[in-house]
């Protein structure tokens, strides 16, 4: 699931065409649906993937939360949608509200600004190699 999420996120963000970006977003949403199913199966109604306490999967996925929220803004698509993935959305809120997460996770607005700058740099680099 996580192994599917990151490459599809990269494609949604930096695909060369609109279709490549849309395909990346579709794959990312499939991975998010799989994470929703995993949350239902593994948490057994508890707040985290491993139960009552934060475990490895919580930390691994939690480290991506700022990027996922930033991608929602950059791509104009809801990734963690409370209507479609209620368990995962509630988990993301709980995880993000933890003191340790507040300290460790990057600010979403700063990530969005960085991503916009990086996107411009990538497009300029692609244009430069195309011209040669």
C-alpha cells in the first residue's frame, strides 16, 4: 500500500502530461482505498493501525501526511476524503493532533510553496533539454 502510494504521488505531481498526472492520482486513490481497508481490518476499531498505540505503519504513513495534504491543494483533489475513507481520515486527524506529530511534521503551506518552486524548476529543466 505505502509502496504504491509514493510512486503514484510522484507521478501525480511531476507527470509530463495531464493524463500522466491524472493516472498517478487514480493510482494514489486506489492505494488510499487499500489503506482504508487495512485500517478497518488491522485496527479493529481502535485509533491506530496497530490498535491503541502508534505503530510502525502509523509512523510511516504519518510521515507523509503533510505531503498528502499539500498534494490535495496542488492537484485540486481530495485524497483523504471523510466521505470515502472515514477511518483513514479520522486516523489522519488523530495522528496530526499528537504533540510529536505537531513537532515533526512539516508545515503544509511551506511544503506547497516548495513544491510549486520545485515544479517550476523541473519544467524549466525539461524545457531546456527539449530545446537542445
